[in-house]
C-alpha cells in the first residue's frame, strides 16, 4: 500500500462526492444542511456506490463510483460521519466530514483518520460552489500508536513564512526515528502519484520546519512521514493561502 498518498485518495473521493445536488433551492438553512448531511452519511456508510450515485448528477456518477470503490478496496473497514456546522457569515453552509478506516496490504495493517470541513452554496437545489476550508489526514502502519501532534495552520497570508511542526508526544527512549516533509503538487494530489520523501534522523522530539507561502492565494498541501521502529506515520494537511487577514479566521 502506498503510504504518503493514501490520504490524498480520501480528498479525491470527497472532492468527487461533495458537489452534489440538494433538495432545497437558494441558501441552505441549518435544518436542510443537517438533513442533507444525514443522507450523505448514510450513503457513504452503506458500502453501495449506487446510493452515492442517487446524490450525484449523471456527469459525476462514474467518477464517484470509481474513486469510492478504490477507497473501499484500500480501507474495507471504514466508518463515515457527516455533521452540519454553523453557516458562514457570507451565507454558505458548512459540513464536517470525518472518516476512520483500516486495511491490510503486504502483511501490514494500516489505519486512517481523516477530516474535512467544506463550505457549500446552493442555487436552485444544486450545489454550485464548494470550498475545502480545512483538511487533515493521519495514516498509521503497524500496531503501535505513536502519539503525535500535528501543528500546521489551516490558513496563512500570501508570501508569509509559517511553521510546520509534527511533535512526538512521548519520549522514544533508545529508539530512533526519521522523518521528512514534501509539498504535494496539484498533479500529485489529482493523479494519486507517490512522492519521494527524503528522510533524515529526527532530533528534539519531532519534525520542525519553516516554509514559505506562495505570493498568490490558493492552496498548499503537505505530506509528512515519520518512520519509527513500530511502523510509519504519514500526515497530510491542506493550508489555505489567502490575501487578507479577514479570510484566515472564518
């Protein structure tokens, strides 16, 4: 099983699933968002891609089925939850999507935890706009639960420098760990390509890097890999790059 790109697969599944037609026209009120979230949660947990196709237009059905089937193959034991959140000031609704899954490949066990917050807008019963506000995944191999804390901001200003910290919460004792960080390109995320992560010995309890945001607004995506005696931990995180302070806090 690929390690550093399995989480990118999840993002692709969501990106295909989420632009779905809803039943209410115009702005979505909280009750409508909750009802839609319940239907989406049931469809994701049913294990039947046909349930998802009922929530998608004909142009998306085949894409959703292909990507969802691939995700279910990698993580046959999975559980999804969808929660409607408070709407944004601009009238868009928000959904929090969380999935936990497990699978086995080449005799190795893998466990996935991932979450995504989406902003959505509806017109005439159809979702016409969606934006990923937050996205983070954590993939573990082996049986040990190496406790880590991922500290990467959800949004930063264009051109700013910011910290990427992945902290190992408990001392490793005599054990050695290695780690590496790479920025994922749009093609790597879209095509599920496997990036080459250069690993180096870790000191000081984790991986600590300072990185540069681009000069134009958009999205940066990072993959962090930690290798320790009991397995591998891979984390991915999306960072929104915005041009004003007001867009950092939603």
